[in-house]
C-alpha cells in the first residue's frame, strides 16, 4: 500500500489548503479535500466530485448533512431570536430540556455547547454531589477514569488522559482522578475508596480505535458503582442518539447511569449542542452562579436540538443503525482481507484494524478518498466507518464495493 501524494481537486483546492496550513494552527491532519457542498450521506468538493461521508463529523451528523427538518427549524428560529443568554428566559429552552429528559428517562438537564464543556459540567456535578450528598471531605473527591479514554481537550480532561501527546506541554494538571485499565472490573473495585464519587466511562472507546469492552462490562460496572455509592457517568457524546443501534449505547445492557453526557448529534450537524442529563439528586444541587454558559441553551440551539431529537425518533434512526450496522460489518468480515486484523463495532460505529505488518491506516484512507469515500484513521491502525444513520442499503453497497477494492 503506497501513500497517495495527490490533492483532491484542482488549483482552488490547493490554494485553500495552503491558506489553511499557513494561517491555522496545525492541530489536525485532514485528508487533502475541500468540501463545498453536502446533503444526506454525500459531500462534494469544489470541482464537483462526489464523496460518501463515512465519518459523520465524529458522529455529529447521525441525521445526515443538512437534514431538511433541522435546517428548516434553524431558519425559522433565526428569523425570530437567536440568543438571549440565560439572563432571560426564551420560549424553547424549557420545552427542549423537557424533551431531552423524557427521552433519557431522567429528571433534569444542564445544557452547554461542546462535548468537552459537557464533560467538565459532569465533573463539577459529580464533585458537588460528592461534597453535598456523599459528604466526602472538601477537595478530596476522586473520579475514576479509564486508560485510552477520550473525553475532550480541556486542560482538566487531558490531565487524566493516558495518551502522552494529549498531555505533553499542557501541565500542570488538575488532581482528583484515578486511572485504571478499560474493561477491567477488578481494577474498578480496587480503585474505589471512601472518597470516590464517580466512574467516568465510555461504553465504547471511539477515539481509541472503536475499543469494545466484553459483554456485560457496563452492567457490572454499574452494579459496582451502586454498591459503593459512586456515580456512573456515561459519556455518550459519540455513541449516543442511535449511533450504536440503540438510543444510548448503555441501553444494550439495560443500564441507566446516574449522569448521561451527550453532544454531537444533539446539534444535528448544524450547531454545537451538548448536555448533562441526570436526576434531581445531582443536577438539582446547582444554585444560580455555580455554573453557566452565555450560549448554552440559546434559542437557536434549542430549536435545532428539538428538531434533531424529533428526526432521530420519527425516522427510527437507532433501529436503522442496528440493521445497517449488522449488514455492513458482516460484509466487511466476509472480505477476509489479508490486510485486516479485526472488524469490530456496534451499529454504525465500526472499526477496521489494519495489521501492523501491512502499514498504517492513513494510506488506506487516502486510497478510499481517491475512490470517493471519506473515512479517517484513528490511533494509526484503525479505519473508522461511521456514516450518517440515514444511509440506504444501496448507498452501503456502493461503499462496500469500493472498500473491497482497497482492502481485498
């Protein structure tokens, strides 16, 4: 497998990429394509070449690009009022909070913007509960996290990452976190102390390479947390809202966490919308002034969030994800590719791990781009396939035919 040296498109594409590389900090390594138009599962570059989006903006586009109901809600609200701040009420904030709570089977929510903000909010919520309810000594609260976690990029969050690059040159870091191996119940039991207030975990580790815990892990972890009066904090930012074939990935094991952390698809691929969802026992502890966000719960985001949830429910996207994901994985496994070590995932969150002796995943992604498929490598060896959940069987077959040419 050789690395593609060409840039998709023509001189305008090359000029824009050069401008980006000149004036933007180099915090990403994007594929060399400039997208100018998008609809459904498809995007087009500046020269009109069509590509299938197999990344979905890291699962922020579960409903597809520019879903007409979501765009219509955005436009309608943009003509009325876009921002009030939480200094005043707006007519959509309460209804959106109610819809989100009822969907999750919870009592309260706290709206933010980015996923990292929601994780920070969950940390503050858990700590406040630890001091106010569990009566942990002040400033002694501990939260257990897992190796290879990815919960965001703020300094607090990267401080409890096990990835050296995420931490390098960004210290000193916030104390109060204990790192244990993922999918290790004995390690969880041993890590719990009287000061432990929460276990923050991803039901599937997406950025780590679609790492799947053993069946029953989350259920057993929830039981351990309950027995020790520890909050189970379920980070569903990437796995939530149908991505894995259920509304929340925790639903596969019948688990109801103490706190859900959600984002990405909540904004329908239009705006950043995130939230922490939980019971009154936790989120009811906040007082005015404890926490806030100028843009959190703004009217435009609420309109988009309501439409995004309606699309997920009305179009039965979790069920579609389960059906199409099973089909997609079975077809990938049937390739019996000499390049592939493993195909793993749930629903339409699928990882294809390339054997180390066959090189890294990036060249495979570049070859897929040449054939009209936009997928991205994660952790060097894994190609992530996560198309919008609206993908049809015909579109999946179109993609699988081209993936086979690259992998088989």
